[in-house]
């Protein structure tokens, strides 16, 4: 069993975000200050209350909660090792022929179609214009036929 580090109890920095020191919770802006002795004693009371409450809670519940989470992670590990991983391997073996067949079909039929669409759409160029928007195609065709009639 590995030695437990009693100094650095969060070596993976899992709870770095949890800032609960006096300065992180209570702060007085410039121009709004309490009397110094009240501020000092508030600091001591905060620290003492936080540490005492935390220690009492962990004394009564810490071992049971650690046991609970140990059991939860044991169940998760058991499920993954004995059910999920074999199921994934089974699916990999059973579906491998289907994967090969679909790969051949897609590369034979769908691949060339998608490649052709890519070539067609790669020729489209969009520009921004500040003028009047162009007329719809049916208006332009109607205008041309009117112009042809008027020409005769």
C-alpha cells in the first residue's frame, strides 16, 4: 500500500477552485473599514469556526463517506471490467464484417458523388455588393422577352 502524504492532501489539484479562506470570502473595500480589533477577531473566529466545523463533520462522516465512495468506484470498476469492456470487444468482433461491407459500399457509391458535389461547390464565389440587389431570375427573363418584343 502506498504511503499517504499528510502534508499535500490534494496532489492532483482536484479542489484548487475551492477557496474558503477569510480573505476570499470577506473583504472590505477602501473607505469602508471596521475597527481593527473587530476585523482581527472576525478573522480568528472565521478561521476557528471553519476549521472546527470541518473537523467535526469529517470526524462523524468522513470515514463513512470515504467507504461509500470507495464502494461506488469499486462498482464502476467492476461494471467496466466485467461488462462494458467484454461487450465492446464483442461488438467490435461481430460488427467488423459489417464495417468492411459499409466501407466498400460508401467508397464505391457515395464517395464519388460527394467528391463531385465538392468540385461543383468549390467553384462558388461570394462577393459583397453595396448596390441594389439583383432581380430574381424570372423577372430578368420577363424583361428580356419584353425587350425582344419591343425590338421587333
